C-alpha cells in the first residue's frame, strides 16, 4: 500500500502539473530589427530561454511562478520586466539602447586593469569565484542540424542532461552528458556520405588505400552507412568534444594547452572597445584579435591547426565574470588556408557563441551555438578534363559544401545533492543516435529553442523527404 500511495502521488503530480506559455518577439526600438539571443527568464529561478534569429521565443513557465518577475534583457539594451501573469503575447517587445560612458568609467577606476589584455587576464584569474565551484546538473535542449547551401541534410532535436562537478575539476573526467529523449530525427545523408564511408573503411579495415571510387551506394547497406556517419560525426561534432574540448574556453582553462590557458596572450590579443550595460550592470566589450602564434585544436585524425582567432568577449565590470563569448577561428597558415578552401570553400572553420546566466552568484552556461564546415566529399576531378552533366550537378558548390550547427539551450539548473545523486545512478548515454521512443507528454512541457522562419521551412521540407532513418 505504501508503494501504491507513492505511485498515486507521482501520478497526480504529473498530470496536475501545468504551465504558462509565453511567446513573443523582441525588437530594437530604434531600428525595428529583431534582437537575437536576448535572455528571457523568470527572476530568481532557473527557468529561461533565448530569442532566435527572428527575435522570437517561446517559454514554458510553471504556474507556481505566475506572480514572479519575467526579465527580458540583451547586452546594450535596457531590460524589460513584468510579472509573469501580466505578460501579453499579442504585442511585440521593444528594447531601448543603453550605453555606459567609457571615459566616465575609466576616470573612476584608477586601480582597475586598464587594457583589454589585463581585463581578460583578471577575468580568467577570477573564474574560480565566478564559475560553479560545486557539482550541478543542467537540463537542456539540443538542436543538431547539418545542411548545404540549399537544404537541410540532417536534423536531430534532443533533451539532454549535463552533469559537471565544478570548475576546479577536469571536464574530461568529471563531466557527463546524457541524451534523454529525441523530439525529431531526420536524415537525408545516405546519398552524400560515401566519402565518410570510405574514410571509415580506411580507419577500421585493412584497406588503407580504400577510396570513394571503390564503392557504389547500392553496395553499402544502410547499417554500414549509419555506422560510418556516426563515426565521422563523433570525431568532429560529438557532445563530448563540445563540452570537454578546447572550445569550451573558460570552463577548460586548466587543461593542458587550453586556448585561454597560460599562453592565452600568445595566441590572442584583447583590446577594450567600450563599456555597455546588461540588465543594469556595466559590462566590458572586448575585441579578440590574432596573437603571434597560430591557434590549434589538436583533433585526432585531422589537421585542425593553423588558425587565427577573432571575435568579442563581454565581461561584467563589477566581478569580472564572463557573460558572453563570440569566437571564430579562421584559416591562417598556408597549409590550413589551402585545405579549408579546397575542402570547405570557406576559411572560417569554427564559429562559437556561448552565453552565461548568473544564478546564486555563479555563472552557468545558458546558450551555446557552434558552427563548423563538414567534410562530406572531396569533389570530382576528371583526368580527361570532361565532366558529365550528372557529375557537374552532383559536385555543384551549392550541393557539395556542408556545415554543421549545434545549438544548446539550458533551461534548468539543479544544485540539490540528493537529486543529483539520483540522476547519476541512472544509465547515461551521450549518443544522439540511440533510438528512443517519442514521448509527446514529455515534450509538451519541455522548453525548446524556437526555430527561425527559414529553419522551420527547411525542417518541413526535410521531414517530407528523409529516408535513412526517422523516429
């Protein structure tokens, strides 16, 4: 009877759980343009989201927070605040520009670091005070998409859980990722992935000279192709790489050869651009420029070196906490420039955006955007100098060059030790390929990242044509 009572309580709690849906668009008051990546959250809670490329967002708020304050903020703008139960979905939200005076700040702050380099070094020094110092779990939404210049080729949307024991520990040993549920999974890459299959065979068989011309699509089973695609994806775009690799710039500063580690000024230069305002707090805007040394990622099996960095850092003026990172790696060495142009038709190999949200005086990841070109095929070379119409169409630049985008929105932070221990006792699996039954009840109340209008149309087109595997 005791067990039955517990089950009954859980059953009632689950079906009695209700949400308030907030859905709207955020616009610049002066230019009337949409504001991307604005933060939308309920004050003093971990519930929140960000706006998409069209400035639009959707947020599921538990009814318990109906009387709490909703905050909408973006760097360089005055914040918008309103009680959750007074929010109006029918009128767009306009944010006004808010800029601090750089001269005024510098005159007051005589004892503070003056240069961009010194501010960044101070911010790195303060990471043990500004990043989480104890174990936590975050619940998030992953959208992983792959496309060429014309269409989507692959889309997976998943609910993920990330466990981290804190900044002072090694992410390689003490960070775990679990893919809990899949919302969508469509794949059209079966006709484009013979190059991946050939690379896979080279690495996993005794045929080091195996190449794409040795096989036809009709000779490869779907299971073999899925294995090859999985192998190729995990080398470059696996969730482990994103969280445990060098591009998790501030979390992994203590790792060997970290990009923001001991030699940060060898690979980067930082200059103070201006001081802005974010949610009534002053924030440094710092430009990232190339240093004297090339940046490299030391990726197994590929030449991922010879880059120069650019972008922006946004660091709070009062406590030197990182609020936002915009980071690009562009091919710079002669060897990398040649490789990038030939294989990817672009020199920008890595594009990263990470935003952080403060909760209980610590900065937690809020949103991650990572874009990188994808090696799918190497193009067609005719020794006779003649190319058939079919070959010309297949290797057209619009079709040939791929890129992958991973977006992660974190909407919940868990600090309770008992809850964390319970979660860790379950089976964890970071494989986004793992088949999972679709649970409509789960997704009804789960916070997702709203698609842009362009993506929404491309996703509709992909869902009609996907054939490799669909759940």
